[in-house]
């Protein structure tokens, strides 16, 4: 089976840095995605990692370690508008057509 | 920009009614997906389609069916709605099925009374 774990909730202060972790155990691996979802809205794509290392995109960075089955999303200079759920999703490498496997998401609350 | 639209943002139906949720994408994507999202359970895949008239069951297909007669349109059907199908329904599309960015529609919040 496929398993993706993320913390359920996190709270951080405006202006601070927060790291949201994601661990996965899957049969095959072909990349890891992060999505942001504001309450009542659709998920929107944030980042994609397929090789080990850090990918930086403005205030957001995403890191991947394939050997450890681990990724994190790093948010810097937190703003109130960053309050949202963050979903980790894994692409599988296998012979069939298998869609992305999503974690349950981490709800981040940014407080003043 | 990819655009995925869903027929309704909010829908209220009675138990036993037949319900149609429609999704349209404008990026010529081969693959389309239907999810439901519930608090604490995350996104759960109901059905997906990798080509016109082709469909595959996801993790929770019971009580649902789908239709894909045209490439851009993917419909989710609740044959006889029940209260446990009250949920947020999200449609998505992507170029590839596996390991590809999915683009989501705005969602339909369905309430079954």
C-alpha cells in the first residue's frame, strides 16, 4: 500500500519561518508535489521535486530526500495569507496508470 | 493558463435524487479526475479517466458512476444520493496520469438532505 504522512495542524507567527514535513512509503517513486489550499477553495500547485535537494521559489522552498522518503516545504517571512492547508502528493513509478497519491494535508495557521 | 470549471459551487439535493456534477477543462488534457474531500480524510479519489469513454475506479467508487463522452468534459453521477455523500467534490485534469501536475476546479459543495 501507499502511505503519506504529514502533521495535521501547525501554528506559526507572522514573519517567522515554518517547515512542513512529509514522509512517504510508496511502491515506486516518480516525484513529489506540494499544493496549497485555502479554505473553501481548490488546491493550487506550489512545487515539484523529483531529484534530491532543495528547490527555491521566492518565499517557498521544497526539499526532497529520496533515500529517506522525506520532503519538507519551507515557508519564509510568513504572511497571514499563508494560512491554508498544504498537501503533499507522490507520483508513483509503475507499469499501470496510477494517479498521484495525496497526503491528508497540514493546516497551517499564521497568527499575529 | 489551465482552466478547470465545475457546473455548480453549491448544490443541495434530497436523499434518493440522481445528481450530476460536471467538469470541463480547456487544456486538451487526456486525464481527468474526481475527488471528494472531507475534514480529516483528505482528498479521496473516486474515479478517473485517461481517455474518452475510458474510466478507472479510484479508492472510493461505491455509489458513484462517471461519464466521459468528450475529451474536455467529465461527469460524476450519484445514482441515488445519500446523506453520507454530503461533501466537497473536486475535479482535476492533467496531461499525464502519473507524476504530473493536476489542475483543480473550484469545487462543488454538495449537501444531501
